[in-house]
């Protein structure tokens, strides 16, 4: 069995060369492997993980993982995959529209492999991903059924999850803790929908969440992104509170997308988000974005998961696209470094697989590859393909 090789010296320092390698990896072995091995042809949906030999791991399923795989495969043809993207998407929807949905048409949280409910949900984070999957499926197929389903889903969320001071509660039975992370993904799905359903309710949703970010999520003292809040949107400052570099980068990218969609200027916010992530959240020796910072912006630990690398790549590309001269060169260099860091998670494995967690010494935790990470990888390589070098 072949394995994914390390980058050459040229590729580590040349964004165009890394882009070519990543594009070939994605449109060939990655989409091929996850289509062939991750579909559960017996029970429906997509498996949670593949072993590092490429075999499915039989376990309970978070339903949103299938929604994220639908999102990925709905873009596959545009990204150069020649496989049966429509079957990959339809396979996911067959599971989501039967096993994955509650009676109120919201997404369940966890089911057994054969479809018995473990946790019925619903929660806001999960609903954001079915809305995102609907957007990409509508974009790929033009089937208005998906648009109508999404509009109805948003109406349900507003009626059942809406917070009186803006935004949404996390869950029907969880009203004392609020989080910025599910709102980030609601923001993401709103931005995805704006371009394909401009007459829908999505611009208003994105505007609401951008305003909530400006008003509630930004720490006044330094501009860092806050993660958790009490029921009245006051920051939670207990010992578990952290700053996540990956979310600093991800919010920065989304706020730039919001400006491109016609939203208000957010440059003061997203530049601070990015700079905090870049200055405090990137390991000076391994050159990877770590998982978490303390509220003091000191490291909470050395672990670096795969997904923050994708968010650093996306936000660096977005900033490079709107700057020039030395400033642009800095962001291109950061994007190149982030892409090279991301590739390390693929090296030495069967092509199409990845590792999830890098330890402080640069080695990796040996564990199955999580399907949920494909969403981050596909989005990052899509942004890399679209970037004008």
C-alpha cells in the first residue's frame, strides 16, 4: 500500500506547489476513499471514523457527521472529483431524512449504527450543519425542496431556540449556558445561503449574528474571541474558559466573507482575531496552530488538532486577497506555512487519510481518522483552489 509522502522543499515554501499537491490528494484518493469506505451501505449514513488502514470503525453515529459529509460531496464535482458525487449526496440524505430526523424535522444528535436513538437532541450546533448541507445540496442540484426545507428549519429555530437578546439558545433543555461556536456555524450557513437564495431570510440572519459577535463575543480589553456565556450573554470566566486560536481564525475568515456579501465593515474585529491567533496560538517550533489558550493568552496545552490548521490557512488567504505589498507577502507566507503544517497530518498514511491530534513533541496520537474533519479539509482546499496567487 502506498503512503502519502512528505512535501518537497519547494512545496513547503511555494503556495502554488502545495496547492497542486493538495488538489490532487483531494480530488483523487481522499474523495475516492471516503466514498468507498465511509458510506454505511447496510445501515445508511456515514461512519464516524476510518481506521488508519482505511476500514470503517463500527460505532454510534453523530447524525451531523453525515450532514458534514453531504456538504463535502456536494462540492466534489466542482473541486475536480470525477466520482459519483450525486450518489454520495443522496446516500447521506436518505439517512438524514429518515433515521436522522426527529418528528419536528430537526436533526437528532446520536443514533446507534442500526438507527436506534441514543440522544435525540436537538441542539443548535447540529442544526447549523443540516442547514449548511442543505445550502450546498441546493447549490449543486437546484432542487427547491432543499431550499424550502432550510427556510422551514430556520423558522423552527427562531420559534424554539430564539434568545430574547439576540441569537439562539444551545438546546431546548439547556438555557443557562450560551456559546459563540454554534453561532459561528449558523453564520457560516447563512453566508452559504445568501449566494444561492438571495431573497430568503439569510442576510438578516447573518447580520444578526455579525452584530451579536460585535456586541457580545469580542473581549473589550484586547479583542479576543470569547467562547462561553451565561444565560444573559455575560462572559463565563470560570477556570474552564479558554480562547481557541482555531476559532479566532475561523471567525476572521467568516467576517471577511460577510463583508464580501454586503455586510458592514468588520476589519477592526477580524484583524484583531487573526493577530491574536497568529501571535499567541502558533507554536514557534512546530509552526502549527495549537488548540487552546488560557484567558491570559498563555498556552493551555501543546496539543494541535488538524482543524485549526485549516482555519489559519483560510483566514491567511482571505487577508492576502485584500492586501498588497509587504502585508500581502506576510499573509501569503502564513498561508504557505499553514498548508505545509496541514500536510503533516496526511504524511505516512494511506492517501486520503489523516491524523487528528499532534502532541507537543511533534508526534501524533495513533487513532482512527474522524470523518467530521473532512468538512474542514474540503473547505480549506476549496479556498486554496480559488485563491489568485
